[in-house]
C-alpha cells in the first residue's frame, strides 16, 4: 500500500501536480496527504479540477508552517501505508508515473529503505539557460532529493523521520538519507520520471539561497566532515567566498589605518575576485543586459551573505544540539503490549468479557500512539487454556471485549501452552515478540515491549527488542531493579517513547 505526501505552501503549481497524478496510468494511491503549510490558512487550499475519486483520496492536514521537514513528518505520521511517496508541490509526474512507482516499489528486498525517482529539469531550447535555471537544473543530478522519493514507513519510524531543525528546503533530505544509510539500509534509483519546472524567481534569489550555509554547519556537526562525499554533494564556493570577504576586510582596514597604497592594492584584488566569480556565472548564460546586471550586483553580495549565514549557523549550533541532541532519536516502529496487568486489570484465568477493566491511562496511551502513527500489538501468555481453566473461545471473547473498550490494538497473539511445555512462544521466550513484529512487517529491534513483569522484559531482550517495565503491586522488587527502563505508568511510558527511546538506558524509579 502506498500513500503520497505533499507538503505545500499553496503555490499554483500544486494544481498542476495533482492534475498530473490524476492523468497518470496505474493504481491510484490509497491516500494523497496534502500538508497545508501556509502561514495564513484563511482561504481553502486550491486543488484544481479533479474527478470525484481523486478528490475522495485527498486528505488535507494543517502543517506547523515550520518548513518542509516538519510538514513531511506531519504527513507520513498520519499514514498507515507501507510506503510513503514524497512529492514537492512544484513538480509534475509523468503519464506512467503511478505504474512506474508501483513497479519501482514492488518486491524490493528488506534492506532497501527508499526509492528515488529520475528528476528532469526542462530548460529553454531557444536560448542559453540563466544562472537561476542552471541552479535548478542541478536537481537532476542530485542524490536523495525528496522532490520525488519514496520511503518505507517502518524505516522512517526507525530513523525518527525528518530533522525539523532544518527549517528550509535544504539538506533535510540528505540528512534523513544519511541516517537511514547508516543503519545499513539502501536507497535505490527507480524507473519513474518526474519533471521539476523552473519556477519564476526575482534577481536576488541567489543571495537568499546563501542561507543554506547555516544548514551546512549543522550537517557538519551531525554527520562529520566527510558527509558531502557520502551524499554526493558538491562542496560549493564557500572557501572562495570567505577569501573574498577577507580581502575586502583587509582593504577597509588598510584605508582605516591610512595606508592608501595597501588599501588600493587589496581593493583591486577584491575587485578581481568578484569579477572572476561574476564571469563564471555570466559566461554560460544568455548574457542579456538584465542578466549581466543582476549577476554583477549579486556577485558582490553573495560572498558577504555566505559568510554571514555560516557565522549565524555556528552561533546557533550549540542551542540546536543542546535542544535535540546530535540527531533526532528514532520513534519505535511498533509497541507490543502485554495484556493482563498492563492494558487491563489482571484477573487470573479470566474468561469473562464482563470482567474486563482497563488499566489507568491505557485508553489515552493508545490514542497517543495512534496519533503519532506508531503501530501496536498485544501479546499475552494464556496458559489457562492448556491447564483446562478456560477455552480458546473464552480468550477470544475477552480479547474482543478489550478491543471494544480500548480500540483497535493491531495483531493479537497469545501463547496457550502450559508453563512447563518448553515452547518458544511463552514469555520470557522471544516467540510472541518475533511473531508480532513479523505480523506488523517491522524488525524486532525497532519495537518496544511494554509489560508489568520481568518475563515481558526478558522476552523483549531475547528477541532483540527494547522494553519498558510498568510495575504493579505484583511486580517483584528484583524485576524492577533489573529492568533497563521503568515507567511509573502507561502515560509516562508513552512520554518516553515519543521523546525518543534513549540510546543509553537509565532506569526511572517507579512511584
């Protein structure tokens, strides 16, 4: 199952994109999630003329107006699809795009987390491309851009999604891809094709783009100095810009110190540096008077803008890292709940649905996980079946009642064997955890098991999953002492998971 997520700031190009999806051959997606990231949402989002089926598939969610990383997180976390195809709102897909997308994602091996499209940038044939058009054309050879890139939802969860510290449409895609690849996953190139037209921009756009230098500072801190090589990202001209700014500063200093000869020589060197940079931009272009004038003016301003934004990036770096750590902690792909004593009050060998009573905080905890897009399952030892104290039908009836009270829980798996049967499914054996993870299509290492006794924790560890113990009066002191992470109640357990399960575990004392 595939959902499409499109963050948008309400550009008219959104209508062209949706029309191209509607025309494309192939199976339509389950949902097209538009994340309305406009600051002013007073007017409805314009989606253009679409057929009834297409309109029925569109969901519009309110974004936080905090940039494309945050908007994409809002979109994919609201999806339940196995694959999330991200599109920017200024692209146009090909006439066979839906067929190609389905083929690109079909039967990919588990180690492939993402599929990138082939992006083309149409340029004018009747003249040379302008500096801005050539800048946009670089997207055609860029790696991992989310103008059109599909990811497994489970891998997005495991990586923690997009890092919302990247507030512009810059580097947030490379950051996510580097974190996914560092987990041993691959991102492959598919067959589908998507066009990225060059949208109109004023002559100062190249100066504004220098704000990305601040994001490069964050990338250096998060991914070490070799990230550009791993992401196939060109180094850019920052070093030359810094030299140009230094030359200008030395020239001004020389004049201030009443050394006109040195000042004049340095000013001349600065002028040569600016002229070389300007000609490098002017020479490949149409060389019209307006283009030449704009490039001369911006070639003076760009080095200063680049150095300013790089300095701004360093100035804010400590606050960013202190606020969110070196990288966003991954949310779990799934939470596997024990039943008795965790989700519902423990009634020994209960076969009576009327005796089902939720544990305090259970309904709210499950609602919060569903809202965050985290899958759930319930795993339970039910040895009363083997001991003749209740039947499988009794267990099914109680479980059905639990779902009526708490809402959908996802897969429900039980072990009906006796304690001495030696099976591989009864907790603390890993069988139930592994089976639940398999049923949800996720790896056990990306799951968190929540339970009230040591057997739940041991089953999680045996399967390679993480665990949170939520003690009750029957939980033994030694089980609490040995648990890697202890929460006072289900609400706190969900707080821990939504904040990012710690990489180094510190036990929290139970109340």
